[in-house]
């Protein structure tokens, strides 16, 4: 079903959600880590910086507003650590990206997984208040997909023994059942707080599309794809009709470095065809993304956001070339159900990508320009 004026995400011009942390926030977090600033002091700085950020998002023409993930260190781990039964683990090594290794913080299991009283609900409430700042604004909550936690607990990307979930669950199916229930609890609490737009970020699928990663890690692609789809759809069961949940499928983003490469073709028949989300934010910013052929698997009543403006590099893309990319995609998927965005966030971790705040906002403006150029 085609749409013209969106009342919820995805919007014609959109972003993935994270933004570069200002120096004021970075300094406060460093002081907090050293015990020189208490929790209340850190929250005050976070509140101030998020307020400034939201106003910038509105000023630059975005309708979907987020807190920029300013209260997080990692895009995914902070959410996991807020779940019952999950604990912070400092390992011997981080994840090995192309040319760089991440900090060595991850998640482990210490009990049955639950989603009660998740701190992200309070984080959302702070952003929700800004919807009144302008017509058509929608506060969005970003969080990692269930498959991301499942992958972490199985140690898929490190090629190590799985975490000891068997100490608490008789089977992987039982683990996935509780994981889905935990997410549904968080969704329920966010909905009660007024949230109508959720974005699940997911780096699991592109790993299965990277032939080198699959070979080096010894992955069974079809088995993992079935489990990832099971986990995500378990979380999406019985969601309210007016709660829009989309997913961003990412090839990794750490200080402008990537984790995996490859087109979506290998997993399109799983995630793009059968994940019960309302829309897909897909990376299409360079040759690592492959062609648009995978879009044929997406049901045509869903929305697809083409991440054709890179958030990893400061150079601005050519406007005419971007329009040509969208027109090319429209040969495969209906133009009226397409949108455009940056390919990923600007700071999936607090370190941020290798560009300035000025360059960041120039990228946002470019997304706005291409949307106006195509859809008016």
C-alpha cells in the first residue's frame, strides 16, 4: 500500500538515530567514570546536551527525533545491561573491525532474562516531551534487536564457546522465548510512556552475508538465520497496531570502521521477506552493500529507507548521483514506499565517527535535500 504523507517513521528524510557526543558530554562521562561526578551531575549534563540536540534535529528539518544515544556508551550493550539476567562482562579482547578493535566490553548471562523496569523507558520519557515543539514530530526509541543479544550470548562474532545459557535454560528455544518476552515487556512499557516509534538496530544479518566472515567463523548461515528470525519475530508478537517498529540492518560502525561486507541477497529470504517489522533501514552507501536486487524480497506494503548518505566519511555525496541511486532502487521497489537516510548513525559508540559536528549536520541537510528533490 503506497503512502504519501507519513505520520510516523520512516519519514522521507530520516536518520538512524545516534549523533556525535559534544565535548561537554564526553568530559562529564569521563569525570563520572573517575568518580569525580555523581549520577545526578551526569544526568544533568545529559539532559542539557540532549535538549540542545533535539532542537538541532528540529532546526535541520528532521521529524523523527531521538536522544542521539547520548546516555549510552555502546549502541547495544547498554540496553542489554538493563535487562534482568544479563550482566556486563569485560573480556580479553573486543570485536575486530576492519583496521580497528573495539573496547572489550560485552554481555553475559547470569539468570533468566526479563525486561521489567528497563532504564530506556525513562530515557524515552525525556525525549517524548519535545514532540510538542513542532507539528508532526515523533519521538523515537532506538535499541538493539533481540537477534543481536542472541548472537552475543552465542559468541557468534568471536568464534568462541557460547555463554553458559544452558545453566539457566533447557534449550535454545526456551532462551529465545524468554528473550522475546523480555523485549515485549520493554515495548509495553515504552508504549505506556507514549512511544509509537521504535527502531531495532541489527548487525547480525550482514555477518551472514560476508563470505569471508562465514568461512573464518565457521557459521551455519541457514541455521543462524532461522534463529535470528525466530528471536526477532518472538519479540514482535502482538504489538499494538499503532506502534511502528522498524529495523536498521547494519554492517558495523565503530569510529568510521566497518565489520562486515556483502549484499543482503543471502539473507533476504529470511529477514526482508519474513521479519514482522513495518520497515527496513538498509545500508546502501558504497560497494560493500551490493545491488538493490534484495529489495524484491520485501513485501511491497512495507517501507524501505535507503541509507545512501554515508555517516562514516565527511565528504558530501553528489546530489544528482544520490537521486540516480534512488531511481535505480525504484525499478525494484515502489518509489512511493522508499525513503532516504544516512547509512548508519554518527556515533554508534561514544567515541563517534571521524567527522565533525558541522560535517555531521551537513550530511543531515543533504538527506533533507535529496528527499525534497525526489518527493517535493
